């Protein structure tokens, strides 16, 4: 993490566009926050947008704004996220989920520094730093044609946030940090036993730092004493016993794989789709067909 911080200090001011890559739960949002706070734009706004959470039909309006009368429900002018982030930083999380049309318009904003609200003929000048994040393989998406190469090449330098399993030496410090916060929240101080710390450092952490915090929160909430032992750690395991193995029926096998992927990613559909090697929309459709919930149940 100290190495990452050194890299962030170098990128605090330049370039104006940074791509943050890493698995779900690895801490990409915290990297974006650090880049904003270390820059001279720290007094300006930091506007965070989850591109996957906005319906495709509303994404253009939300990003670039709209004018009154642009469509039926546009009862007044609405400044988009770019205008809201003027003089500050715009964090575009899950940028790989943008539609091709929005990718083209984002590229134009990066090239010209202007946005055109939906329904307007006028360009609006914006001074915004762009921090984009993804847990997808954008080069592969470029090869598949689902992400524009010219936009990918325009996304500036890349900052990689390593998954927790690649930086196990950071786990003791992270545990101490989270337990300090949880002590305030739950009014109860706890410390891990050597056996618990050993188990935490041996675990593979498919959900990364987000999962680590959740595991510690569960242990603090459910425990009684002032220590957390190895048996107090509620860790997800994906190992199968013979009785749990799926049948050879293709539909049952597919449904099982979807449930496993959702459980491994704590219900993050985008990441689960990546594990399965299918598009997010395809996974959503299959979940509906098999009546599978985001938690993998059903």
C-alpha cells in the first residue's frame, strides 16, 4: 500500500485522466478519493457515478444533463454529472458498462472539454478531472468490439489495485484499522488471536478488502469476549463435498455455476458475469429464467 501511495502522489496532478483497475472490493473508490484529496482540486467537488447502476435510457441525460422540454419528463434544466463536477473530479466507476453511444460522447468530452446537454444546441465548457475505474478486462473488450479502442487509449495512465490475496502482508494493518473503527461503532474493542490472524492471512479473499471488513464486522457483532478466534471468522468456502456436486444436466450445471459465481462475488452481477465469461445482461437474463437471487439463492 505504501508503494501504491507513492504512485498516487506522482499522479496527484497529472495526467488529467486516470484509469483505476482492480477486482471488485479491492479499494478502487479509495484510490479515487486519495487522488482527489492529493490534488489541487481537493477544494472542488468529487462526484462519484456508478455507470452500471444507471439505466441505459437515462445515462446520457445523467452524465451530460438536459434542458427543459428535451423529453416528456424534463420539466426543468438539469445539470449533468460533468457540470456538477466542474473545477473538481468526476469518478466514473464501472466505465466498462457504458453504452457505445455514451462511449463516443465521453471521448468527445475528453477531446474538447465541453458537454452538450440532451436537447440543447449549445456546448457547455467544463473543467473536470476524470478518474475511471473498472474490474473488467478493457483490452479484451476492445478486441471483442464492446469497448472503443480510441476511448481506451484516451484513458490516460493506469493504476492497478492489487487483490488482497496478492498483498497479504497488508492484512494485519487492515485488520487493526477496521477493528479500531468497529470498536467505535459497536462500543466493543476486540483483538484477533494468533490463530485468527494466521487464518486471515491464509484465506484467498475473493471479495477482497470489502469482504475482510464484513468478516470482521460479523465477528465483532456476534462475539462476547475481547478476542476474535479463528472459529469466530465466518469465511466463505467454495470447496464442494460429493453430495454438493451438481448433476450432469446442462441446465442444472449452468444454474449451479451462476449461484457459485454470485456467492463468490457477494452478489456483484458484473463481477459474477466476468467469472462466468458472459455479458452482464446475459447473466441477468439467466438469473431471471432460473429465478436466482443476487445472493445466489433460489
